C-alpha cells in the first residue's frame, strides 16, 4: 500500500482556498516546487489526476481532487481533535472559526467574544464577517467551523441550530404618523418613501412580502449598509425594513432617535441559525460556542415567535452532534 503522510493531506486540503499553486505555497510556508511534488506524489498514490496546474490559468481541482480535498480536511481536523483531546482532559482548548452574517454581526459578535472566552479560556475564537455567499463558500472550503446566518434561502446540505427568533420590523422617524402605533401594517407603508437595505437575502424577502399583499414599495434609495439605513431614517428621508436584532438601540449612528415597530401581520418570521456542512461534525469547541450563543441570545424575540431553541431539524443535541 502506498504511504500518504498527514503533511501531504494537510497541504492538499488547503488548495481549494487558492487560485494558484504559488499563492498556496506562500501561505503554507513551503516552496512551490515542494508543494508541486507533494501533489504529484498524492496523484501517484491515488492513481488519478487531482488538479490541473497551468501557469496561464492557475490551479483547478478536478472533481476527484475536490472530493479528495474535502476528505483530507476531515482527516486533518479529526487528527487535530485527537491530539487536543489527549492534552486537555476535561478542559476545552484550541481554535473555533466562526462566521457571522454582516448585517447583525455588531449585535451578536461582541456578546460572544466578551463572554465565551471567560467561560472557556483555553478556546480562541476566530471571526469572519461576510455575506451569505462568502460564508457558505468558507464553510465548504473548510475555513469555518460554523456560521451564523438567517434561516432564509439557504441551500441544501447544511445542518442548522436555532439561535434566536427574528422578524421584519419597520424603522421610522419619530415624527412619522405611524410611529405612534404599537404595530404597523405593511399596506400602510406602500406609498411612503422606502430606504431599501440592498443585501441578500433581505432584498428578495421584502419584495416577496409586498408582492404577496399585491403591493409594491416606493423605493426612495438603495443602500448596502444597515447603519446608513438607520441614519437616513433618523433624518426623516424615509422608512426602513430590517430584521429584528438583539442588543439594538433605537438610535441612528448620528445619535438621532429612530422608532422601531413590529409589522402586523408579521412578515418574514424566521430564526438566526448556526449552520455547518451536513457531512462534517462540529468540534466540541464549536458545539460549546453554539450552546453559549443560545444561552445568551436565545431568549431574544417576541414570545409568540420563539420556538424551542434546539436543533432546527427537530433532533436533540446529542443525536445531532456526535461528541469527539
């Protein structure tokens, strides 16, 4: 049987993150020729071509290479867990790589980075903030253990755990006539100037909500930052529609007051969830981080929207995640 080293698997597992062999070699602190030889040796062991290396077109993994890299990442991760488990005894130690959707990162990440290290001082959290597309790509490439995203328009192939309930809310200037109401009907907003938060999946969700009621929003302007939506609302330029978030103050970044009201009937009732590829097992550190997130954030949201903050597929924690 041809021998394959853990180092070879570690090197190849990193290749999907790079478009050229030279970039991968630089990141891995190895010469390009040594990395190329490691790939060649693996291809000889496997008996198939794992990647195409062309100077003009860069590095492309073959379908076999993509599967090989995926399995290699799991073997490397399992080996790291084996070593960490032997060292730590009962104490959690090591890294956990967490992704967070950009629109609610400022409302969620500080809570986690402040409290979790106090409970588990041996665990180091690495944070990536990004769009849905960026986070899903990082999960597939093995650069993240778990990501926090909205449970909306997610592709198949991911396991998920509910973190907190969320729904679409309207943000209004204090002098707006609807600001005095306890809740607002979407139909009453259709003719008002709308500051659209232009980001996936929010844009589609809002459009669908209006369409379902036979309505069309009057879009005043489109912006890609939540802070800018709130700043424009605070100046009375229009209203905003944003998903509810924990640790939120009814105030714009300029210090101007903003009135936040629920929609009645509710719109886009969902959850923020932790997700990870269904063919990957969460490390004990990632599992502990999700437990902490549920503990600190799970009580957020209207009582009638909060379901059992367990696993979104209905299974128990012990059934969903094998402890390693």
